């Protein structure tokens, strides 16, 4: 375990106030029994999921209502106390834990479903609802959540929106920028911005919610979300296939898009090293063996017979033209879940390998795997593994490098090389994880200076004292 903070990035604590006994007394009176101060109890909330960054917060607050969040922020703003909003703490870029002694503002008790409209499929809920629980709730009504990710059992919808989480359903349902209809947000000074509309169409003025989607807790604290849920597909099929080269993976994707059209809901890929690690560390077994690449294709539609026929025509074409060498198909829930876990649990398998350097890149699809090949060649034996997997359907590569332990020299060999390579092909250095603490100083590889300056002006306007999730997302404006 390592702390990447100050020494690597030259981050110094900003002149925020320190917690005083009267501050603690105020919060205890505001929320009796929902204030954590025991260092041991605070420990898991001070360390990120990857155990790569660590803060030293002495206080965690667990509000249940928007009004409480408003009172907390009003007080912190007046006292110049820094605040770190935290959902399920499943982020991968160090954005969800304190850097120094910021107060942790947890959404864990804000987990109420406010309403669900069975005609439109519009769900309104508090920010602390766990994604998987929401999915179970809407599934009972015949709908699904428009996003799905490996961390669904612990991530919160507010955190998903704050980081504009992508995940496994983006190919089919688009990003949260399209499916989130409205938000309720508490601003840095405690004022409540209620834009919790449940309308599909509302063209009145600037679309303010977009400012907060993907703002990583730096502009306001999301307290409630209105989100559009698609109908639960009647037929879901999953094909798990082996390919002999990345060129064939790409050709399979082109064929797949042309032949499956509107029922294609996911196209994921992983290299053989990923599969090896999942089998080794998680004892999962792959039904397809001996391929340099594996792809997972999901279809979801409203007619089982129609979908099955389309899928078997596609598979026949892929097999006979030699694009795919081996494969298996699943239509029942249990087998589908088993096959998905081979892809969803790669992140978990990698953590068993030592220290993980994680990169989440968007690239033109044709260039996607080249970055893995170049990085592997560049690092040679200094890295234990260099693996690539991700959402091929939307050009999103997860490049992961593992080593026995954290090393400055290895990090220097990876960064900024990976970002320079990505920028050369006009990619994005963060496709879906955000910038958080670890990547904020690299934003210029993906955004022009004018855009960064404008972001800093938004931040200064909405959070003039800079108390919301400081040290994250944006490079300091000084």
C-alpha cells in the first residue's frame, strides 16, 4: 500500500480551517449518532478502493436529508472547512477520499427511492442509493437501470452521476449525460439547486445539470437524481468468443454491428493475460480457451426468436469467415452472469497481482490495442503484467500495468508516455473514470487551455472558497 499524494504531485494543504471542538459539537448536535470520529472506524473511508491513495480525515458526516447537507455546507462554507463528498468509494482515480484532513460527507444514509413512474420509466431517488439495489427495484417493475458496472454492489447513483460513470451498457443506452433528466444539488454555500425535473424535453435556458454530471464533487453535492430507465429487455443473449488477433476482433465488431444492429447492447474485449489472471486469482473458468483475445457480445431485444435467429446468423458468418475460432452462447440468467463475471471481475483479479497502475483511455477503435503493445514493449521486464481490456463498442481501453510494489521509476516510464501517445491519436486520457486526484495534472493532454481556464472560472464562481473536494480534477489556477 502506498500514498501517492503530496511528494509525487507537489500538493500542499491549502489554508482551510482545522476542525475545532466547537465544530465537532455543532455536527453532533445537528446529526446525533451520525458523526464518525473514531480513527479506526474512519480508516476504510480514508483509503480508496485500490489502496493507492490515503487521506487523514478526522470526521465523517452521514446526513439523511438534503436539508442536512445544506446545513453542513452552509456551516463549512462560513468556517472555511474543506469537504470531501463520498459515495460508495469505488472510484479508481483517487477522487473519493480526502487528500489531507477534509471532512468526509457520506451519502450512505441518503438511500431513499422518492418515486418511480411505471409509464415513463422515470426514477427519482436520493444520491446514496446503491446501483444494484436500484436495478433490482426497477427490474420488478419491468425496467432496468441505463448503466451497469462491475462495482454495482457498492457504488452510489450520486457518485455515478458525479463521475459520469460509463460502464457496460453505454453502447446501448448512451451516457448519463443523456439518461439523467434532473438533479438536486447543494452548492458550496449551502444553497439548494432543485433541477429535479422528470421531463424528457425541457429547452428553457442553460442545461445546468450537465455542469454537475462529471464534476466529481467539485462544484456541488448531488443529493437526488431523476433518471430515465429503459424497459427490461425480454430476450438477452450473450456470446463469449475467442479471436486469434486484434485485427479479427475489429472485423468481428464491424460485422456484428452490421448484422445485429438495434439489438446489440454490449461489445467487450479482453486479452488472454486478463483471462489468465481471472482464472488464477478468482478461480473462474473460461468456457473458451487458447485464444489471444476474447470478446463478449450481448444482445437485448423484445423478441427471443428474432434475436436468437439474428445472433446465430452472425455467429455462423463469424465462424465460417474465420473471424472467430471458438465460442459459447448463453440465454439463461445464471450462465449469462457467469460469463459476464469473467469480464466484470478483471479489476478485482488485477489487485491480487501487487500494485496496479490503471489507465482508462478513449481512442479511435483501430488504434485501441496498439497502446497495450507499445507499452508492453517499452516496459519490458520492469512490469509484471501489461494487460488491455474494455468497452470496444465505444472505443474505451482499460490499460493496466501491475508490479510487485509501487515504484517511482516505473511510474516515470509510464507517465506521461501513455498520455502523450493518447494525445497523438486525439484520444482522451480518461474515458470514464474521471480525473480525480491522480490525473488532474494531465488534463491538458485532452483539453485546450481555454477550456481548462473556463472550468476554473466555473469552479471559482460556484465554490469561491474552494472547499468542495479540493485538490481534485482541475489543476490549481495559481
